[in-house]
């Protein structure tokens, strides 16, 4: 953890003395930790000399995931401490505004025997933002539609839910047996109704 945190701070500051000040250690200790970490990894995280410090491409990618690793380790420590003290555990779940309410009701009714004190805390954001909240550790998991493609995300389809079209009774489309997306386009000579006929996938 000490090595990872030192590398993360150096990636932020790009200055050994400022990192030393933030960690309340001397500059030589910062340098020694970076050398030790790079030695264990077998590649350079930083290019540095007496005038400058900069991240290598390998360093940039390493630090990006190291931030998540430190966050998850800290959460693991907190969860273990809470379980040891028989305290409430909180599962942070993000949800898209388009999530089926029945799915949320079902989720809130779930009881986990191994975690009798488990509580679920819900927050709401748009799917794209929630995906990055998961990556950043802001939420433990998220129920979204159309998550962005990322190798760092694991997705599982849990349900499919339809979209419905709402229109006045007098709308010309109300008398159709079926309605296509093209028929819903607003433009010259087309109906002014708006909506969606395809089924969306909730992941």
C-alpha cells in the first residue's frame, strides 16, 4: 500500500519534494519507494532527472488501475472491521432513471444470510456516469442501460423491459396495428408523436 500510494501521489504531483511533504517523509524515502516498486514490476513508471519527472505510458496505465486497487483494499479493510464489530454493512448501488421500478423493489427485498446487517443505499445517475462511478469506486455496482464498452467493467444482463409509446387518442398513429421507429420521426408529413418501439436491454 505504501508503494502504491507513493506512486499515485507522484503521478499527481510530478515532484518528489511535494510528495514527501504530503506523506510527511523525506524525499529520499519517496525515491527509494519508487525504485523499489519499479524493481518489483520490472519496468519504469516514471522518467526522471534533476529537472523533471514524467509518467511513462506504462506508468500512466499502472497508476490508473492502482487507484482502484487502493480504493478496493481500503473498502476491504472497512468491511472486515465492520463485520468484526457486527456493524451495519452498506452496499452502494447506482441506478439509471430508466430502471424498472419492480427490479429495484425486488433488489431491496433480498436478504443475504451471511450479511444480516446488510443495508442497500441507492443513488440515481445516468448510465454513462454510473459506469465511471463503478470504476472510480463511488458505487459497488450499478443497474444501467447500454453501459460503455470497457475491459475494466463486468456486465451481466438481468432483465429486458419494453419502452411504451404515449399519444393522444386522436393521433393518427393510435389507429395503427403496429408502429415503427420511422413512423415516429418528427418531420414534414410525419406524425408529431414521439416515443420508442424497440425493447431495451437493462444490464
